[in-house]
C-alpha cells in the first residue's frame, strides 16, 4: 500500500513542479514585455517584480522536483525492504546480533 501511495504522490508532486516551471516561464515572458511601458519607472518596477517572481517560482519548481525524486526513492525503499534486504550491521562492532539481543 505504501509503495503505490508514494508513487502516486511522487507523480503529483512532479506534475506540480512542471506547473511551477510553466508559470515561471510565463512570468519571465511577461517581464520581457515590460518594454511596452517605454522605460518608465512603472516598467522598471514591473520588470523587477517579474524577475523576483520568476526566481521564486524557479525555487519552488526545483524544490518540488527534489521532493518528487525523494518521494519516489522512498517508494523504492519500501520495495527493497519488502524483498527482505536486511543490513548485516547497524553501526556496531557486533553487527545485527546486538539488535536481536544475541550472543
């Protein structure tokens, strides 16, 4: 159950990241059109606002991309665990025996 839910979440997150990228491109395009103001202070303010908005959307897009990747990796972690991949050591000198309380 966790694998399917994580894979679905990773897909939705990736889609959201793509939407943020599209929005970033649109804001960048609007900023490029600020020349329609004729170089007035309003045009400079609009261009600056668009640049800041595009930077913010770029950060959101990148964060969503990384989150999607990590969520997909978590799904794969469940698959590996379900297949019985048990580490032989847990950072101790005695290995797995310490975890089980063995000799």
